[in-house]
């Protein structure tokens, strides 16, 4: 169990029910939790800059999905803000000072890259940073569509220092997109010329005060520019180098999604053991875990957690290998994020459904984790967008993945077959991948292709780690459902055989359910009251309660609807 946050996760800060609090208080609470997580880890500039094991530990800690907003805030703070500033400290005492204040939580960090009109095409962003005759810089939002979209930049009681990306203009020349250090507010008042318009809550997720942020000729000192003022030889390469922490974030989100699946599987598993129904045939009480319909999603999620943990460990090793090129690193990170987030989404919905009415309540964590990680799927590279980019790169041979160590496995054969089919389509029917018809045929298959590579790579990693064969069988059975037709048409595994493989995998793994749930190592991180009788009683005892207090005549005839005043608490 992660010792750094074990006690923190059990503290009132994380365990007390907060869903009934006013919106502003919930937003403030997420900041308090984020800072508490940060202080538990105390990452250094070196930890963030070099993505040490401590950095990756943070991004797989199950405390993160306990409050998705807090998890997002601390990840943005460390990875995007600290990670960017840490690149520019050489010979820059001013940047060192900013970095110190960030690492000691005197200020909170933000990262303003995408705009309302430019998300996946952020290379076309329109915010300008014009160098004035006196050397200072004029930061400006020239159009409404150039407003920075999403980063929570409104005052929160703690000053906010952001990395803002804008086009550097020197004597009328566009020098390309550069990062700038901008103090957004002092904790209470926005800096002069900066306007933040708070957006309404996303809905269903832990609330963050997302904003549209505008700059109206904000005057910055020349030291606000973090990178070189020179025009880069290769604008594209320079852009991706400047936003390289986004790629680190892509890899980080894979670990976060596994943490969420761990918590989800534990909650659904313990609830299914605790919840009992009366058997219509025998009249006896039986726990709902005795039904196969409960066993399959719970055991499938556990198997995927175990296998994906091996995969992410292997992916991080590739990602941090200094002998591997940037494009391959980004491709591996994209595959890891795509496959882990995809299964995180599906599993949390399935687990929530299997908890019935309890599954839809935010306090039981499942529904809110799903909503939180819908946001994660978009952050640091939308999974469809990065899938399209790297699937095409792979098909064109610009990037090549390591060969499978189990090429005869069903999952490796599936990935190789999909890849060969699409590559042959490109070679035989089209002269260029920009052909509109090629795009209409291939683009919808890019994400499934990336997922197939992820499944095969995950299987290879789990085999190399010596994962229990029963877990591997459960994993394979759960993955085959993603493309059952291929396994029948090409793989030679009939639908009936696929179902039998799943049935046998469940039968073999079920006796170890208690041990598997314990091995998830997340009990301390589950605030959901449905996991135990004790938690449920404490939760019910704390609910707002209305009961009979004095005699009253139950007649509605004397009430006039237009004069009824609704309780303020509603």
C-alpha cells in the first residue's frame, strides 16, 4: 500500500462526505486535498524533470481518484507547470524563484495552451505576445476564439502562476509559439488586464472551476519569456518540444486510470459480497456475487488491472529510455493512455450498473470516477486524436513498435492482422494517406488499431512478469469481446468457444476473489459507504433527517401553491 498517502486517505479530509457541500466549498476542498497530496509526496524539481519513480508513484496512487479534481490539480501543478519551469532554470534565478514557490505551495501552477478555437490543432493558436520597443511584452487575446479554454484560472485564495503559450511577435515577425510565465492572480484579484470567466460545472464529476481566460494587452517583463526569442528552424519540432510535458501527461494518465479501476473493482466486489437477495427457487438468502453477471465484470476488471499494471511499467521503461526517439516514446504513451482509459470507462460503467441504484450515487465513487476520467480522456491528448495521429504514423512506417515477444498469442495475431489489413488498403488503393476516401476508411479504425496494439503489448508485459495464468486467461477472454468477429472469422475461435473460454476463466479465478480484492490494496482509499455495514451505518446516521415533530392536519385544501415558499435548502 502506498505509505505516502495511506494515513491521508483515511483522514477526515478525504473520508468525510462532501457531496452535500455548496459548490464553492467543494472547489476549495479539492484545492486543499491537492495540496495535501503534494505535501505527502514533496516532489523535487529533479523528480519532475527526470520523471523519477517517485513521480510515477504519484500518478498511480489510488488517492488520486478519491477526488478527481484534486488529482487533476496536483498533476497539472507538478507535471505541466513545475515540469515546464524546471526546464528553464539554468542561468535564470527568476525562474528558480518561481519554481521554489511552486514546490513549496506558496503559489499554484497552471498551464494555458489550448484555446476555445484551437484544441487538437493548438499549433494554430492565436494568442499573441508582442515585444514592445522598451523590451517588455504585450500579451493579448485578439479574438474571442483565442480565449484559453478550460484551465481553472479564477482566484482561489492562493496565487496562481501559469505557463501561457502564445505567438511571439518581434518587429512584426512571427517567431513561433513560445511559453511565458504569467501571474494570473494573487489569490483574490486577477492581475491587470486578465479576465477569467468561470464555466458551469461539467456535470457528474468532482467540480473544478474551469474558465475561459482572456488577456487584454497585459504588460509582461521581458523575463516572462521562458524559451529563446529566436525563430526555430523546425516550427513543428519546436512546438512539440515546448509542450513536451503534455506527452509526459499522456503517459501519466494511463497510471491514473488503473488506480481508478482498482478502486472501482474493490467497491463493486465488496458490495457484491455484502449485498444479499432471496433466491426465488430455494427461498434462501444468497450474496449477489454468486451470480455470474456480477462475477464477470468484477473479475474482468481485476484481470485488466493486473495486466495493465505490467504494461504501464513496461511502457514507462520505454518512455524513459534515453536511447529511444521522441516519436516512439509519444506513440507508446498514446497507446498506453488509449487502451487504459478505454477500459477504465467501460469497466466503471459496468461495475456501477452491477451495483444497481447504489451505483449512480456520487458518494459511492463509481459514477463520479467515470465522469472524472471522461475529462482525463481529453486532457493531454484526446484519445481519438492521438490514435489517429500515431496509427497513421505506424501505417506509414514513420514509427515502429518493438516486436511482440509472444507473436503467436491471440492478441498479437489480432493486432498484426488489423495492421496488415489497413497497410494493404493504403498500399493497394491509395497514393497518399491524405486521400479523403482513405481517411473515411481508415480514421474510424485508428483507435481500435491502437487498442489492439495495447492489448498485445500488455499481454507480453504480463507474461514477462510471470502473471498468474488464470488472470491472463480472464484478461484474454475479456479482450476478445472487443472484436469478437475477428476472433471468429480470422482467429478461428467460434462464438461458442469464446463464451466457454470466459466461463472457464471465471470458474478458475472466482475462488481467489477475496485474495484478488485484497491485493488491489485500496481499502483505505474507498470512502464509498456500500462496501461495509459499518460504513453504511455511519453514512446513514449522518444524512439530513426529517421526521414528525408536532401534530398537523393533513389537508392540502388550505394551501395555495402561489404562496408556498420552498425550503431554501432545496
